[in-house]
C-alpha cells in the first residue's frame, strides 16, 4: 500500500512538474518557431500546433502632434484564433521599423510581425514617415509615442514595444516622456543607439568606446555617413543644386539603381561633381563637411538619445545587438545596459548570430543559438504576461 502511495505521489509530482515547466518550454518552442520563420524556414515539428494563422488589416492610426492631428499608416497582425469575445485581454505589442524606405512593407519586418502574431500576440506596425525617409528627428519620438498610447487605449492596458535600429533608441526616449510612459509595458531595443552623437562620431572614426574603457573598432558601413548627409543635404551643396543632388542621394539610399541613374543624367557638370563627392564619404573634404554637420547638430542629438534617461526610466527593457553591427555598434547596447537599473534590465544579449537586423552573422555555435532562443523566449513571455495587466 505504501509503495502504491509512493508511486501515486511520484506520478502526481511529475505531472505537476511538467505543468509548471510547460510555460517555459512553450515560450522556447515559440521562440524557435519565430526565429526560423524570420530566417525563411519552417517551424520545427515539435512546435506544430502552438502557432496559429494570422490575418492582417491596413488602416490609419489617429495621432496628436505638436503640428496638429495626423493619421499614421499602420498594419495590424491578428491571430485568427483570437476574438474580442474569447480573449478580451489577449497580448498586444507594437513593432517599429528601422530606417528603411519600405517602412511597414519591408519584408523582414512583415515576416517578423507575422511570426510574432502567430504566437497569439496582436501586433501593430505603425509607419514612421520621417524614419522611412531616412530622417531621425524629434517628430519620430511623437510618431512612436502616439500610436503606442493609442494601441494601449484600444487593448485596455500598456503594451509591449519593440524598436528596430534607431527606432529602438527612440522608443526608449518616448517611454521616458511623461505623456507616453504609462502606455509602455516594456521596450525591446534591437541594434539601437544610446547616444546619437557617439554613433555619428563612430561613422567618422570607426571607433566606439565601451563603458569599460576599451574601444570597439569596426569599419562603419557607408550607409551611416550617407544618412547624415541626406538628413542635412542643404549643408553640403548650394541651394540651387539642392533638389537635383538630393534626388540622386535619395535613390542611392533607396537602392533604386534605375532611379539613381535617371536622376544622375539630369545633373549638370557641377552637380555631378557635388554628387560624386557626397557619395565618396572617405574624401577628406567630404569628411570635413560631415564632421562640421555633426558638431552643428550635437544639441539635437541629445533629444534623440536614451543616454541620460534610462536610470529613471521605470520600464522593463530587453536589449539585443549584433556583435558585428557596423551601422550602430554593439558598444551602444553596453552603454544602455550600464545605465539601466538592474531590476529594469530584464535581458541583454550581444550576439554573433546577428549583424545589424539580420540573422546572417558567422556560423553560430550551439550556445550562441541557445542564447538567442532564450532572449526571444523571455520577450514572448513578457508579451504574454502583459495580457494579465
């Protein structure tokens, strides 16, 4: 009789242990499914049945800005298994695209948003007009804070927020603003800046200091200096050449080769020379102009930087960065981690699996893959827990 009682208690204990471990295991399986979906691979067989089909809806989000009411284009990804009746408090998350001309139509963003929604999370992707056109400005802080506040009102509570690239740093800035703070359940910053000025100076030097005093040395991608030029192209060319030269630079950043060639054909000889010099960001004269522009706008950079705001942020934060990121160096995530309060920094990972926003780093080892899965599992758990708040 005692032996039977022991086996019954043991069996009950195993069942309870499995039930307790299931949320942990489920989050990790969903993390694997999301990462494989982003990489264009099918979910593992063991995760089948955990994800659901996703429906999408394009619409406009009404926002209030300093310049008056506006409408932001947005896309909602809704798990088809969810309805307002059977899950009135289903998890909700807002994901902001990085500096890219395709905005919310950028394929990697669409794939990731859909993968996250397939986990049972309502995902909103608002379009950021300035960032879509390669302008990182104070307007973008409003364009982030306003749809987060709107979505929180629609879903009945604060929502998780993920910002990619410069949008991650701007999301942290928005979360620190009193009018938006309560709408942010947590922030995930992927490949993001702590100091805009430090990143701009990295484009000139190829060096970014780490908090421990060491220096991250990495040749910067040409994209960075070109964005700085495009933001303030009026400081680089005479007023009469502004429109034609800007059109060439825009087409180049947009990776529109045909458009770039067509815009170049419209230039006169002086404008061609100006465009060539802008494109060659290693020319001493061009570098001097960029350095002067960086110094001129150093004050603006502070308003676009989490630096100095994180110690009193009061919002849980998850930081992810590619080890070989040469657009925003990974030292920026180390600076953010240093400033955050320990109980607010929920996870921080600098991973060789990532470059900037792509899973195309060197062949990862098993532990590198596991750490990335663990990071995404923690983020999914955080998103799911927001449904109960």
